C-alpha cells in the first residue's frame, strides 16, 4: 500500500529547500564580497607595483627569472625575460655574478644589499641592488625578490659636487700661496736685474769669470720668469678674470685658438695632422670669449703634448663642434696621443695633478678648464685609453643660467 505524503510533509520539504536556498544565497553574497575585496586588493597592489620606478624581479633558487615588473621590460628592452637567468641578461655570463646579493640572501635568509655596474647599451650604469627572501611556509621552494635602482646620475652629481667643493678649497689655497710667493719672487728678480746692469761696471777680482757670473744671473732671471708665470697661472686658476658674458661663436673661438696654437707647434718637431669638423648651423651662446679660448687652448696644448709623448713624431688631432640640446653647443677635442691610464681619469680635473713628465706641467690647465666650464653652467668630460688617445667633450648651454632655471 503506497504512502502518500501529507500536506505537512510537503510543507516541511519546501521549508527545508527554502532554508537551503537562503543559505546558498548568503554564501554567494559572501563570495561575491570576498571577490570584490580581492579584486580591490589586487588593483591596489598593481598600482603600487606600477608606481615603483626600480627594476623588480622575482628569482628562483637557481636565479631563474620567474616574474618582472614593467620597468624591467622598459629599461632592459626584453619583452619575455621569464625563464631566463638574470646573470645571462645582465652580464652575458654562463654563471652567477660573484657580487650578486641573491646568493647571500638565500644563505642567510636576510635582506642583502650590493652596488654593481652593468652595461646597458653603450653605457655603464651603476645599480644599487636589494635582495629580499620571500617566505612561504606552505611551499618548500624558496624565492628572492630583487630590486635594482639606477643610481648613475646620482653618483655623477655627487662626484661633481665633491669636485666643485674641492676646487673651491684648493682655489683659496692657490690664491694664498701665489700671493705669498709673489713678494719674495719680485725681490729676487729685482736684485738679479740690478746685478745684471752693474756687471759691466764692476771691478772683478783676479781669476773671476765674468761669463759664468752673467750665465748665473741669466739663469736666475729665467727661473724667476718661469715662477712668475706659474704664480700668474695659480691666480688665474683661483680667480679667473672675467671680461663679462657676451654672444660667442664657438666656431670662431676654435679658429682663433688654432692660430695661437701654430706658435706652439713651431717648437715641436711633430708631423701633426689637424682635422676640424665645425657645424655650420652652430647656435650662438652667451659666454666669456677669452675664458673659452683659454679652455680651447689648454685642451689643444694637452693634445699636442700627448701626441709628442708617444715618441712616434706624428699624430692626429680632431676638433668638432655640434649643436647640443636645442640652443646649446658641444665641443670635442680628440687626439691619437699616449692616452691616460684608467685609474687616472677620475683625477684629471684635480688641481696639481698631471700625467706629464716632470717639468712639463704643474697640473693647473685642466683644473682651470673645469672651473671656467662650471662658471658657464656646462660640463667637461674625459674619455681615454692608453696608447690609443684621448677625447674631451665640453658641453655649454645657450646662457649660463640655463641649467639652473
């Protein structure tokens, strides 16, 4: 005999279904709210990551790239770096870099920092690297988060600031030394000239060699003249005499300086080739023309001396001008001389530092160039390789305050 459900049974079943559906609806609403919160958190994290201007990578334990941020792709220029090793991309090597902080971070479990230089394109860039371990208790695998911040410009500006401070300090010292030396030097020179005038009228004792005495006096006067030139150079270095800024054509500065250089070349037994590449559309800048001629002359004299030091008796000097950054001007002086060792490049613009033989220079020329270029709100750079030559680049804005505005 079949048992037909009663009305109460049917009502109970429907009531249970209604409770189940209500509970299911509440669960769906909770899941939707949780999904909205997760999506909001994801967007916030994505916004934070997009705002990071450093290169960011997540690496596996064998330094294989798992993921990167958009800055990595923009700076490095690799669209799909995932799956490649970081040392393969940054060093073009087949093994990890010795200074890599990721190794130490894996070993110690701590945040590790390191500074290293990587070549991107044709230029070396200095990066500060921070390696931070990613801990996941639910997984056995270990990962490392790497941040690489390009500090190249920051380091360059720091170096320029320290150089400017050093130049100011040494400039004050040079002025003091020059004034202190100038007074006794003038006395020595004056007394030597007095002796020279009286030599012809003096009654010398028997056996005295008049020619030797004349030679001694001439030597004293010659050395006094040399010392006076050094003192004058020191004073110019410490306080360049400015004739005021006016419109300057750098091509005319180059051509006028080359005329002055001819007298210097006559004293050298060199087969020297001078090449010029002067831009026809070079803009006019505002500057101190005599000071800029001094910069040009110092660079050319150094180039001639560098060629002379090779011992070959021949070489080439190239002078080039070009428009720089809208209305600015660039000047390049390169030579095929003896070159400068790498360890000396950072000291070239320091006062009294010279790579020339003893008696050939006192190390003021490039320091003076640096000071003059700084007064014009420009910059001077040096590149060199031993036995291959040197290249100096001077960049000048259209007006002295162009960079400070």
